């Protein structure tokens, strides 16, 4: 491992379970395997919460509640950044400064606070650097 830390957003994990998106599923699997072998992977408590909801919501959920709970437990084995009150205020400022959604700003600030150089997500612009964190869209 290089010592580099990479933050992984919820959408990358969701694609691991989404059989309706086989191309993205394969890309997510390969990119996570590569990152895991080379870097420390980091998530936040927000990612854990969003993952469970994303996998179980709607009339045709991607996963059963039991499978979703197991997925959250597996993801929680990575380094987990806590979302706390100071982080919320940092995200509010970042949201306003960079004109991104509050939820994306919270992910960026968690990544920054955890010392991550890279953020894997499809929700922001590939190559963009926000608060010192480089966005990488693995599906671009």
C-alpha cells in the first residue's frame, strides 16, 4: 500500500449490487479491488447510512434488508470518518463556496478531514479538485 487514502462515495458501492447496471457493476468492482490493493479506503457514517437506504428503497429494491445490512457491515470494515457537528458546519461553508449540494459537500469535507487525496464518486466533476481532494469518476 502506498499510504495514500481514497474516499469512496455511496454510489460506487451501490453499483456492486445493481444487476441492472452490469457495465457499472464491473467497473465498480475492478476500481474498488485496485484501490483496496494500493490505498487505504475511507468512508463516512453518511456513506454507511446512504448505502442501506439506497439498497433497500422503493418497490423493487436492489437488495433485501439482510443483504443490505451485511453490505453496510462489510463497508464499515474500512476506515470510517465520523460526521459530527463541526463537519456539518464545514460542509455548509463548502457547499456555499463551491456551489455543490450540501450532501456532496459533506462527503468532500469528510474525505478532506480523513486525509484523502482522492474521492471516488460519480456525483461531482471528474478531475475537479475541491478543498484539496481530487474527484475521480470511475465511470467516466
